[in-house]
C-alpha cells in the first residue's frame, strides 16, 4: 500500500486551476436545440380544411332510365303492333303544374303521374294487353322535360317493358 | 396524450402531443381534396327531373358519354333554348356535337350516351338532341334522373 502523500498547491496554482475550470465551462460546446414552431402550420392546415369543406359539393344521387329513339316525320324506327298504348302530354299553361295527360282510345284523364301509372297498370290487366304492350309517349314540343321524364317513369312504375317516344 | 410534468419549482405543467392531431387533420384535408375532384369530373351541376316514385337506378355504364343540356337563359329556361356539351367541355352546336359523337362511335361501337337535361327545358330542345343521336345510329340511350334517395 502506497502511502498517500498530500500534494500541496500554492495560492497561485489554485487560482489558475479555478480559471481553467471557468474557461472550460464558458467554452463548453453548446448543443443547439432545433425548435420547430408548429402553430402556423396548424393554422394553415385548418384553413385548408375549412376551405375544402366549404367549397366541396357532394353530388346528389342520380340514376338512369333507358329508352328507344323517337320516331320522326313518320319514319318508323320501331315496328309497332296493332294497339300500342299512346300517352299524350300537353302543356296548357306556363306554370309547372299546367299540363294535361290523355290516353288515346282510353276514357281516362289522370291528373298526376302517379294516377297515370295506376291507369297503365289497369290497362295491362285488360284482354289483349300485357306488360309487353308498347307504350308510346307523345309530348307536345313545349312540354317541360320534367313532365316527359315523369311520364316515362310512370310507365316504368307500371312495369311496362316496351316504352318509346313518339312524334306528331 | 397529456402528461404531467413537474418543473423545478415543484409546480406541474401539462404537455400536449400534437402529432396525432396533425395526422388526422392532414388525412381529412387530403380526403376532402380528392373527393371534391372526383365529384366534378363529368357531371356538371344540372337540375335533373325528380320523378314521383323514381325508377331511376344507379348503375355503372362502361364506355359512356355524358351530354349535359342546360338552359341558355336562367330567366326563361323553357323558351330560351338549350346549350349542349359533352361532359364538362364547352357547349357546342348540335351538328358539331353530332359529328364528334359519330367519330367516337366509330372508335368504340359499344359507346352509350347518357343525357343529363335540366328539367325546366322544353321537350323540343331535348328531342332535337335525340334526333341527332338517332341520325348517327346511336340507338341505346340513357336519361339521367334523380333516384328516390336523391329527392
């Protein structure tokens, strides 16, 4: 075992030692912390989100109805049997509800398209008629397109399988 | 997740982790951006007919060409005439549109046409378009209408 010998320092040496320690502390390599301020980023993100939420327009549900082409100027595109059901739509005024529905050779004047569907169903149950009986829709030139589609839809509700557009 | 910290002086401070919040916000933003793009591609806003008890069915028509028919004048929709356009393109005259459809049908015989016409138009406006299609031998025709859910 070695004998411990205390080392003695002079006052000057002690002062120098303290200075070196302070110097090391002063010039200790400073670790810089990278700080990211995310508040502006969150602000921009919320702005974008609100913008797209306000400007986005979700499309309403729409479907399709299928049909054949209209006959024009007497040129028969679809050969018709002897007794098709002819539905005529006339515009009797300027308003959306100013229309009249008539059926050729049928004593019925449906006021609404729901009634038209009921009339068509009733006709199909008569002798000589069935779901395959052609239904020809002949609207006037100035009838609203909405009424034409409604008439077509009424024929589909009555389960008519052969629907066509006609012309005067 | 908030965590509680104790600082030097013995008090406590709340620590808020914003990372999941930012992730969710970005996900929502990207979703809304993509959805808004898809919904406006070929379906221009058109006031379609809403039939009572609509029989219109949603089905995917392959090789479809959508023709939008809109009134020229918003004040007199029924009498002001119509403008016709293929998808989101600019409106064209009927004869020009018919020629384009004929050229498209030559390239793809299985092409189907979908007419999206404003419900306020007169039948004559839509019929003129249907006549053009009939002249070009385009027999199969689909007309767009609101479904029951879309009323």
